[in-house]
C-alpha cells in the first residue's frame, strides 16, 4: 500500500510571494519534488525528515530551511506536521517522474 502524501494548500498570494500550508500525518511522505523558485520551509507543528542531496535533516517546531530553486528534495513525516512554505508567486511545485 502506497503511503499517503501530505496535503498542500495555498493560504495567501501576494504581489511577489505565496504561502503554502503543508499538513501531513505520521508515516506519510512528500515524494521527490522541487520548486521552480527558492523555497523557505518553516515547521509550525510536528517533526519530519527533509532529504536533499543524500543528506537528511530532522526538522522540528520552529525550524526553517531555505531550499534552492530546482533542488530535488523529499519530506518524511515522523509526527503530525503543519508547515508553511514560502515561494515566488508564479512558482510551481514539480514532482519527479
């Protein structure tokens, strides 16, 4: 059985940036993907493992990371997560094929 993907919703759209909300349950995975712009990931609740360039980083409450544009990465949810992602207004999230 395939793991459930976290939900991703647009919260706000401004002139230059937009804010996405990511909500995930334990053991869900955000598969390999990238953003067409630089992205700022901010953990508001919970815990997850960010994998990028074969490096894993545990992300917890209050932590943030800047992810370069077009840098493939994935997110494994450990504890229920609510996170915010700030990206360029016209940017898109693209999943690996």
